[in-house]
């Protein structure tokens, strides 16, 4: 992160210098204008270590879903494909929250039929699992990341 700030400052100077020199309707002109109008949003990763500059984690998380999508073509019925999509979503959401997937899903499937109010459903959310957290060192962020 500390190495990124000077790089981003150099990129900003470069963009500012070429903004008026490239045709605004060209591909490069559009790219420069796009970057400059979203510059403050782009810099959020410098202030908040939880925000990553790349989307590798997201891309890796959705890969099984994308692969599964091909299989859903052969689910036999749209309802089966929908059930598969829901299951993949639950698994990937549990992974993203650092949960023990098996324990969390057993808990959800046991308690979901008994849920009768919003609080019951909220208790089953992967962001609120009282028992299912598995310490996953890969999910722990440090200031140096």
C-alpha cells in the first residue's frame, strides 16, 4: 500500500497531462476521462486496507459458479438449475465469510424450517454465525497487504 501511493500520484500527473492532448471521443480519450472522473473512488484502497486494488478474490470466488453454470444447462428442469445456483451461492458465501461450510449449512438446514420472524432469519446469516466460524488465516487482513 505504501508503495502504491507514489505510483498512483505519477499516474494522476500523467492523466492530467494528456487529458487535453488526446481526442476526447477516442478510445484513449474515453479511458482518460473515465479514470479522472472516478479518481477519488479509485484511491479508496490507499485509505482502507480492506479494499483491494484488484478483483482476484472475487474472480476466484465466482469461478465455481461460472463452471457450474454450464452444468445447469443439463439440470433437467429450471427448478433444478435454480436449486444448484442457490447451493453454489451458499457455499461461496460461507467461504467468503471464513466459515466451516459443512457446520454452517447443517445449522441453516436444521433451523430454517423453524424460523418464524426476521430475527430468526438474520441469526442464520453467514455474517452472524455463533458456532460455525473456523479460523481461516487467509481471511485475516494486515496493514501491509
